[in-house]
């Protein structure tokens, strides 16, 4: 079927225009996730910031023993954030795909907790593992060659290293594009589909890459506009001037002083993140829909 990269790239804006309430639901979902994350990790985050603050105040060059508590605290937080992020992303990715492929299932802003989300989570974890393992192997090999070049007197080896880095980046871009329709296929066909994406993207690499780049540029523009909107809102939220002279205060004191501005930033950021989610991910579902020739009933 015919596939227009330019048309697909603007699908996120069409989704929000058709169902503005979806943006509100996605924003609320972001806020709930942020609140849950802070409830679970708030103490750990404050502890991490306090440890870093103490390390900075100690002065001098920190030793490995000094840095180890910071690293351990960071890894402990990451161990909680990663699965939390994957689950939340699966719910949101499924909602965006549903908004394109099943536009009439619009209640609750297309958000669900069901087998669709479980399948999307499985595919997301699989893709994460594929890219993680491949990154370790590819960049590990490039790093090993770079180590040889560092210890040798052969400048030509550095040319080889640069070429290998470029080739590795090209490989990851190619693979990302070829697997980019895995989640839309999984949602549309209600089954776990990963490698099926290769068949749908065959011969369409450059249009899909152009679509992804255009969507990324629009997401950046949305983020910049969001920053412009957030600035006066944060100032209106108050007490930004009260931060003057608090550079040496603890994190708790800073939060107590600036919480209205911080809260305003979180809300605005949640709205912009929800819009960016639609802008970035809806095009891939639209691409699958157009390539497959899926007929959808337009939401009213």
C-alpha cells in the first residue's frame, strides 16, 4: 500500500486534534507516575543528593572509596527506575498505538491495563535487551581496537577506529528503523511480533528514517515551546527570588522554598511530555496502518 512519510509524521498532532482529552489523560498518567516514583524513591533521591553534596563540600580529588557510595546509591535507584519506566512506557506506547489503529476505543484517553500492554511490555523489554547486548558487543570491540590504537605508534589505526564508530552508529540506526514497527504490529495483530517488522520496513528504510527525523524535530520544537510557556508559569508560581543565597543549603531547604515553582514545572513538563509522546510515536503506527492498508473508523 502507499505510504507517505510526511503524512505519517504529523499523525501525533492529528491524534490530539481528534481527541484532546487523550492529552489530558496522558498528562494525568505522567503526573501519577511521577508521584509514585517520588513516593517510592523520594528518600533515596534525597540521600543520593546529600551524599553528592557532602562529597563536593569535602573538596580535593575524591578517591574510589569516596565515589563508591554515590555509585551504589545510583545503581539502587536505577534498579527500581528501569522496570518502573518500562511498565509505564508500555502503557503509554500501547495507548498511542491504540489511538491510531483503534481510534474508537478512546475512553480513558486510550489507556488500558490488559494483554495489549503485557505484549507491548514484552516487545519493549526484548528490544531493550537486543540493543543493550549489541551495544556491549559492538562498542566493546571498538573500544578494544581503540585501546590497541592508543598503545601503538600507528596513526592509521585511529582512522580504522573512527570508521568503526561511524559503522556502529549506522548499524544501530538501521536496526532501529527496521524494528520500528514492532510495537504497532504487536498492537494491531494482538500477538508478540518483533522480527515481523523487517518484512514491513523492507525497501522503506529511507522514508521511515525521514519520518522519524521529522517527528524528532517537531518533538524538539514542542519542547522548546514548552520551555517558553513554563518560564512565566514558574515565575508566577512564586518565590523564585527566594532561591537567591540558597546555593549552600540542603536539598530539603531548597525544596521547601521553591516547591510551588517546582510543582508548576512538573505539571508543564507532564503536558509537554504527553504531547511529545504522541508526536514521536504515533507516526510509526500510522506508517504500519498505511503500509498494511488497515482500515480504521475515524473517531468522532
